[in-house]
C-alpha cells in the first residue's frame, strides 16, 4: 500500500463533498462540503488538495444502475478534467453507484433527519467513495478505479 494522503471527492449538482485518508491509507474521514455555486469551487478543491499534500484524488463516478453514463457522469468527468488542469496530483475515478443513497441510509440509522444532514451528506458520500478505493487498493494491491486519462475530455 502506498503511503500518502488521498482526497476523495463526491461531485453533486449543488455541493461537493470532500474527504481525506490518513497517511497510511487505512481510514477515510470527512473534510468539508464545498458549495458548487460559490465563487470558485475548483480553487477551493485545489487549495484542499495542496493543504493536505495529497498524492492522489479519487473522484466518484456516478453511473446509472446498468453502468451507463448519465448527465451526472458527464458533469463529474467535466469537473475532474477541469481539476486536472489546475493540479498535478493524479486523479482516479471510482464507481460510486448508490453512494449517496447509502450515505442517507447511514445518517438515518444514527437518527438524523434528511433536513439535518444536508450540510454533511456529501462529505459522508465522499468518505464512502474514498474508503472503497482504499479498501480496494489494500485488498488487490492495484490502483483503485480508472485513471482520468481513460476518459477523454469533452469539448
């Protein structure tokens, strides 16, 4: 397992959840929620990646249940490509089907209502995305997901 902090990102239409791993790549924890409508959400993501001295960025790839691309998939890819132009940190994409649903379910299980969780649900989803990537790398010894270069930028 490689040593170094990884940053997990859950790209939503309104908010972007951000998580981070510990240096040894065992555990993902929440960092913050970036408002997608803020003045410069990409700049904030780049600043977080730099502050954490990340070795890798893991972006959730929202596919449909049958594995096909959706408008959300295209949006996540577009933002990942834009992020790649502002940082030299490698970006990998990992299937995140049902992650937000699982995050809502986890929050309900601890007694939180949906209205109470809006500010953190995207962070919880980002934690789940990153934890999945960490567990995958640890169990297989291979890099998780797919490299961003496998998804050509759309004009």
